[in-house]
C-alpha cells in the first residue's frame, strides 16, 4: 500500500513537471481529469510495466536499457489514448516527457529506499 501511495505522489509530481517543462505535453486543468490521468499512469507503472519488464528482460539487457525507455513511452502513449485528460502532440514531446517522468519517478524511488 505504501508503494502505491508513493507511486501516486511520484506520478503526480512527474506529470506536473512534464507539463510545465514540455510544450506539446498538456494535462487538463480540472482536478477530476488530472486525477484520472495520475491514477491510470500509476496503475500502468505499478502493475503492467513490471510484468512487461520481467518478460522482456533479456531484450532490455541487449538494448542497454533503450527498450525500457520505449516501454515507458508506450505506457504514456496508452494513457494518452485511454484518457481525454492528457494530450501529447508529437513524438518529441512523448520522448521528453518519458525522460522527465522517468527521472522524477527514479528520484522518488531512490528517496523511498533511503528512508526505509
């Protein structure tokens, strides 16, 4: 339960920062739509991504982690498709948002492990 709460907070901060820094990555202004985006992204990061990483682990090693970046980008794009609350206009904003969100999530994960 603690991991999911940290994931929610981490994704909230990551999506806010990505929206602030990247033109072409926009989230709706109402809190309901934003909450749906954060919840969908947290579900994707908490349940779907670990399964995909487990299955594709050899390919991730062979591509030196680039496949992991592509998986993260694919999940962000799927959240974009499933939710009307997020709009990504183009490949460059998607890649940049993937990098920003990944860095914020990694920072939160490192911080959570440090205070365990």
